[in-house]
C-alpha cells in the first residue's frame, strides 16, 4: 500500500523539529516543514525532500494554508510571548483542515500555578488542545542536553558551568532522542491520545556529576559553580535576552531546585525505539560545540 500521509512539522529548522522531519523523510514519508525564514537550514530540509513553507505561527492565514492536506502535525513554539495565540491559531487551522492528530511540545514545569509565565501558558495550551477533537499527545522534556553547550564557558583550557540550579538534579535529554519520540507519535497517534509524557535522559545527575561527565569525555577539568537566581537573571538581561525568557529561566531555576525537573523513565526507549543518550555520549557526539564558550555563559567576573 502507498502511504500518502502528509506530516506538518513546525519549528522545522530547530533541534527537535528538524530531527523529526529528517527521520520521517528517511522512512519515505511526506513532510511539510514550516520555517520562519528562508535560510541554509530550511534549504537543507528542502534538499532532503521536505516541502518547505515559510510562515509565521502568529499568522492565522499562513498557518491555515500550511495545514491543508495534513494528516498529523507537530507544534513547537519558542520561549517567546504569543504562545497562547499561536496555539489557538494552530488548533483552529488543524480542525478546519481535517487534521487527525497533533504532537505538542510543552515543558516539564507546565502547571497552573507555575511561577514561569511560559510554563503556565504551556499548561493552558495543553488544556486548549485537549478540548479539541484532535488526537493529542503532549511532551514535557526536562532540560535539553544541548543546554550544556549554551551555558558552558571555556576559560584557560578549563570548562565552567555557572548556573543557578543549586544541588538539584535531572537527567539531560538530547534533542535527537526527543525527535524519535515525536516521529513515532506522529506515525501512530491512537495509543497516545491525551497522554502527557515527561521526557528524561538515562541518568539523573546534579550539575557536579554533569561537570565530571563532561570533563571525563573532553579530557579537561570542568567545574560547576552554583550562582544565585538574581545573578543569573542579571547576566541574561545584560546579554539582551527578552524579559519573557529571563522571567521563565529564573523561575524554572527555582523549580529545578525544588525537584520539578528530576526523575527518569523509559518513555524515550519505549516509544522512540532506542535508549536515550547519556551526557557522556552526547558530549562525545558534539565535542566541537564545547570548544568555545556557549553564547549565554555567565563569567565569574561579571563582565559580558
């Protein structure tokens, strides 16, 4: 039988969306990739066989057009203002187009009383999608392993993680592992309708453990230096990060300390078909990203 299903992937030039799109394409499926701009990343997807649509999730007409003929869709919104509006547009466009199912990227801290405005809005958007007739699955990942490359500073041949996470713990989850779960849910949505899946890596660690794992793989000393939430927020504001994102990061740091991001489970292996990468495996596969300081590191001397 010919499988003529069409899968819409938003955030297609990002880590989770791009990975899911490539997995689907590699298996011979049709993919419509929604990108925010025409650039090298979107052109690479087109070269891989995707139908690339340049559109904004906050443009109802554009989203409605992109949804035509789609069987299942992946929704991923960046940590920016406008999530509720974009979710409403996405849901209405999907309903009008006769889309069958949706995979929604949420957050592990999503809950009605979350201190983070973004996390609270993710919980609200989960409930919005649950009230539609769409088959819907929600993903709540803990901190991505990719974040380690964002926050790590390289200085005098050593690495430093200066973060406001105290002695909290989590099991970092690589975007590639999440992509396999996303692709599997798009292909077989029925068993997962209204499911909420926390996604974790294989081993729960604190940041001292994570620093030691990075050090062992890179062969250099790596240190975790806990800082205050206020110091972290001040540094992120000075770097020019949007206030909405800074507010989110400060509050999830508190959540992290309180155990919201902790835990492990078998969801990645059970649904995605392969055990998730450990920190050591992730670093080994991404060594070049640790060669220079991440874009958002917090230097010890306070200079940015």
